[in-house]
C-alpha cells in the first residue's frame, strides 16, 4: 500500500478531499494527518475518517527530531502539504527527497514566498491587475514556494472579482486537481 501523510494548519478542506479520494482504494491511503495547531479543524476532519493525527509545536518541529522520527517510522511514499504554513526543516526534506509536495493558491514563481498565502495572495494578484490566477503544485525545498513545479492550471479573473470570489475559483481548482496529481505522483514512487 502506498502511504500519504498530510500536513495542514487550518480548516482542512483539501486534506478532507484527498482523504475521501483515496478512501475509494486500498492501494493508496492517507495514513496520518500532522498539524501544528491543536485546535485546527483539519484534526476533526481526519478523525471523522478514522485517520490518526499528530499535533506538534514549533519547538518539536524545528528543535527536536520528534517529527522526523515519526515520519521515518511511518515511511510515507508522499508527504502532502495542504494549507501548512511553516517552512519544512531541512532534515525532513533531506530524508524525503522529491517526496514532499505543496499546493499554492496562485501561479508560481510570481506570487510565492513568505507571507504569500490565503487572502494575501488573492489581494496581491488582483492589485497587480492580473488576467489569470490559478494553482501551482510543487515540490518542497528549503525555500518557501521555490521547489520545482509539478502542475499548474489557471482560472480567468473577471473585472468584478474580489479576493473572496477569486479564492472560491482557486479552491475549485484545488478540489478538482489536487487529489489526481497526488495519485499520479504516487504511481511514480518506487
């Protein structure tokens, strides 16, 4: 069985979407959800589907080997960041090369980097007068949003779009494409 571990910090709609997608098969499963927020809604979503959860704090993530050791024990085929806002430590990246991916709610490389998440991204895209936005799924490295791009798709920006309307369009793309991209990547993991 191919194993997926999800890291998430927030409501977990993308995490739930991925869990539901892989619940239809026995060959690939989400085996754990990790979160840096003990009250994140993603934890309730995971528990609803019987997916174990791990909660950790900043010190455990950056100053100890707790999370790395749990991942090494689990041996996931893919680590998926779905609304996880912390930079992944180098020791985790080195132990899981080209097996950690992230989804970004804009077209990289133009709208990435520290602080570029959620409504910050959508506001900036609109302020810059862009005609299109979209999603980028990319590998994770030591720099925010700088890993190699795996997949991008776009949506049109309309004249009357607000950051909230643009966020809805981008979320639709995330829900439609993210699980399938994860699925295809798992097929390529030995």
